[in-house]
C-alpha cells in the first residue's frame, strides 16, 4: 500500500522531497548541511537524523557512517556508538516532546520494512497514548503537527552533551 498525503494536510517538506540518487543516509552523512539533511547529531562512527517520512513526530534514525553495514556487520565500537546515540536520542526526545514510551528497532531486509536495505539503521520512535488515529487506516494519511526543520532544531538544541 502506497502512502498518500491528503492535500489539506500536506506540509512543505513533503511536497519538496525529491528523489536523491544513491543512499540518502550516505548523502546526509557526507553533507555539511545538517539543517537541510535533518541531521540532529554527528558522532565518530554514526550519526542521527530525523526520518523524512516519520511514524511520529521526532522519529529518529541512527545510522553508521559507513554504507553497507547491517546490524550483524557492526564492529563493537560502531555498535556501541549506535546504541549510545539511540539512548541520547531517548533523552533528547523526552526533554523536547515528553513521550510516554518508545519503539526502537532495526528493519533488516526489504520484506521486513527496510526502505534502505543496504545501509542499516536503528529507528527511535517516540510514542504517546492514543497516537494512532483513524487517518492512516481510512485515508492512508499521516498528520504531523510540526515541520521537520523545527523538530530538528529543537532536538539538536536538546541533544545531551555526555
């Protein structure tokens, strides 16, 4: 099922999303423009960015800088940093949005939902009671209450320093 965006709820960032050649994670990792690429934080071996097609406001992706790495391919140092950045993301999301819970996970393989099967990444999704409404079910639409650029700004400012 292809997700459609109902015209009255369309936001500028979704209207302007262009298909990028290559891997969007590698493009973001190699760019100096964190704002445009929605990068929230950069580490030595991994980085954090907002999902352009989020399940919820604040939906983060934590990815190794190196393309081709999947969960089972991570060396110990990269695996540790990815999960430390995931934990830091939880802290930033708690400070900015006060979610009541989280989903964290890896989609490995296209059949499991991996949109980028060749560049593994950890999803960090904040959750609230009642955060699933009728819109995705009836109209195949998600309504996001905040522009991604604003979410990126808030989360980058709240990113833990440790």
